[in-house]
């Protein structure tokens, strides 16, 4: 029978969290429990029992996910700005709300992971072609109708005002 493993309260015995080596959860079988066990081992300073290679891979994956979130924010933001600029007759309040939401997500992401600031230009260069294709698809216009390179400065992306009064209802 598999042992139930939970995060210990401060000062609680490590054995309640990380079973002996032979009873330890395998990464392949249960990622969540494996992570909890590795965290418990680290907190208990039982470094010789930590699966160092897999922990390093997981930490690297966290970094990749944060970068992916950054790129995703930019992609959605740019797509809505392109649509806004290309089809003023179809503007809707939801585009403005989406722009605002992506700006908020972008800000929160950089507050939580300021190291991403060093990769902003890379993320923008990566996000723009997808945003352009997405905008073309949603507007039913050929991609060539949109600039080949991102037409927006960082000030445009993060500060340009969008006015609800210019939306036709």
C-alpha cells in the first residue's frame, strides 16, 4: 500500500513527509508527490537523498514556463493592438479589456520574476510573428496587411491609451 505523503508543519518529523529511499515516490509515477518529497528532503537538509538531476530539470522547466508566460502575454497584447489599428470599424470594448488584462499580467509577471527583464526583446521578437498570424486569422486579412516587424515600442505596448469612446456600439 502506498504511503500518503504531505508537507510537514514546521518542526514535524521528516519521516512523515519523505519515506525511506525504498518507499520514495518515483518521478515518473507521481510528479506532485515526488516534488513534495524533494522539497521536504531539501528543507530537512538531507541533500544526499535529493534527486539532484531531476530537481535541476524541474527548476529549469519553471524558468521556461515563466518565459513562456511572458511571451504569451505579449502575443495576446500585440494581437489585440494589431486588430485595433487595422480594423477601427470593428473595435469592441473586449479588445480594450484584453489589452488591459495582458498589461496587468505582464506587470505582475515581471514583479515576480524581474530576471525576465533581460529577455524582453527576445520574447517580443518571438511573440510578434504569432501575434501577427493570429490577428490576420481573426480579422480575415492576409498576414501581409500587417507590418512584418513589430510596429510598437515598449512605451506603446505598455502605456498607449485605448479609448472606449472610440468604440462603436
